[in-house]
C-alpha cells in the first residue's frame, strides 16, 4: 500500500512509518507545505498532525495554534481528498478522548455525546473536518476517527518526564487522584492504526485506549512501584489551576472513564491490556 502520513515526525507517526515499512508498505511523509498533487495515487492517508496539547497555557494565541494545526489542517486535507478523481480507500484521522469532557464515573463508549469545554469543542471540530472527506454513506472512502488516550512510550510523550520526577521522589497523584485516566501504549496505538488501515470494518469513531482504564492515583502507584520509588506527593487542584489555568481542569483533573467498545467488538487483541506489566515492559526497554 502507498500510505501518506501527516505528522510523520511525531511520536506515533515515526513509529507508524517504521512499522509500515517493515511490513513492506510505502510510507510517505506528507510535509506541511504539501500540494494536492502529492495525494494522487495514495491508497490510504493517516492524519496525525497537531501541535502538542500540553505545551504552554491555553491563552488565546495558543488556542488558535491548536485549532489551526488540527481543525484547519484536517479540513484542508479533507477538501483535497474529496476533490480527487480517485480518492484513497481510507482516511485514518487522529482525535482524542478529550472529545467526551469531564464525565466523572460515567462509562464512555463511542456512542456517548461530546462534553463541554475547549477540548471537547476542539475534538468535535477536528472530527467534523475529517468526515468532510466523504459523506457517511460513502463506500469508496472509509473515514476512521481514532480517539486516543494518553500514549505511553519509553522514548517520548508523557511518560519520560513523569519517570524523571518519580526517580527524584517527587511523583504523586494529581489532586484527589480519583479521576479516570484512559491510556494506551505506543505499540497498541500503532497496531490500532494498522488494523484501521487494513480492516474494512473500521469506520467512524473508535476509542483507541487500553481495555483497563485506571484512576490517576492507581497510575501513580503503579509507576512508583515499577520504579521502586515512593509516591507520597500530591499536587493540590488549586495549585494546578494557578500554574496552568483552564488546562488543569480539562487535561489533568478531568475524569474520563473511556472504554474501547468498538475495538472489543472488532476483536482487536491488545499487546498491553494492563497497566502494571505495560509500565514494566516500557521501563525495561528504556534502561
């Protein structure tokens, strides 16, 4: 397959490109200044572009960057795909569990409605932009929306900074630690994309998370145990809000009990279904 990837230099994109090439596929990085001609002849497109959601406070200028790098960039891609005389067979486009917003103890399947706030609004617009590549009933082009949880990887993303803190004995839960935290390892994130590319049953929203969501306090305990370090610290919610503003409530304190209902229905086999052995494997690979 000839597969174009936006965001190919990012954490997921670089791992995906390597996996595709190892399987004999032609994985092509789509640069930011791409033209419509670059899309011709593609069998599939994977859209992973987007500025980091956790860098800097969400001041108006930063919010504009987040919207432009996700919604505007995806809308441009979808328009170009829709205009092709022979479009690719599938568009796999990244989204995020932030779509659901802070929902407490509610179990969130793909059918759950979107929530309130900046992140849910961003995810809704991001997904709508991708779906514009083809109408829902279109058979010539599948659109798959992967709602990723926190991606855990030995070499990048959220885990390495946390490991450094925990090794210094500064690790701890965020506020009460009762908030649910959906997660997925990088290996499973890549494998879910590969499945979505090749399996025609994948269509629409898919929660790309592990089958065992954990509370923040349990994630803290598991990481501390894997590193043989204490985790006595707790960061109060007011301090998080003072440091990060609204980002604290939507990104760190929000409770999202997201379950991968569609992946389970489709028979996806997780490499890392449980957190403790997943952390042990990742930390061993980083040492």
